[in-house]
C-alpha cells in the first residue's frame, strides 16, 4: 500500500513499537505484520466505514481489495474525497511503515531500488523463472498484460495462476484486485 500525503499523520504507538522491535531483531514478524493490518481495519471501522477486505498472499503480504461505495454516495465527490483521506490517514498511522519493511523483507531482501528488479529477483529465487530472465523481459511482459483486453490471456514466462508468482509481484508493489 503506497500512499501520498502532504502532511504526515503521526504513527500510532503500536506501529512505532513494531518498528523499534524490528530494529532490534532485524525483521518484522508475521504476527506483528498481521497486528498492524488489524489496527488498520479497526481504524477504518472507527471512522464509520465498512470492514475492509484484505487479500493475503502465500508469503503473508496483505493488500486491501477495492470496496464498493454505497449507492447514495457513488457520485458524491466530497464523500469519496473524505473517505480517501480517512483511509490514507489510517494507513499511515497504523500499517504503512510496517508494510513497506515486511514487503522488502519477504520479496526484496536485496533491497533493489526498483520494484521491477525486486520482482525479477524474487521470481528467480523462488525458481519461478529461469536464472537468465531479465528485467527487460519482465517489463515487456508486464506491459503486455497491462494493455491486454478484458479476458485476453497474455503468455508470460511466469504463471500468473501460481500463488507464489502473485506473492512475489505483490511484495514488489503490484496490486491485484479480486473481481
């Protein structure tokens, strides 16, 4: 989850404690990661919104799935803007820092600056693509998938039906929405 915000919302004490613990231990535990997402859900609900749905990948990465606006609010720009601002604030306060570190820990342990390089490295480490697979190949395939018509199948080196592939890609900044 990547958010932009001109004025940082303060992190909650629990997120700060998780980060301090990680600084000492060298990692974010799965239980601490899940607890951060639980705090996010509570924050969203405390602001009066329905419980967000999270997708969990095989490596533990979690992502909120798109939600449906109430029919009476679907065309209300003020409501949509307020909700986006509230969800952004909840994310920054409760989960964003922990999420970024956990994603790097499981999907980009070599800390590549580029998500594309991180994704390719993850796919290689998991044996999901040949060792000769390149970032250029990844970019070409990702571009083809991004421009595919609805229902069109794009042939890729990696199998998008494999949970491990989705986990590598999610851990490197890709967002997949269930439909």
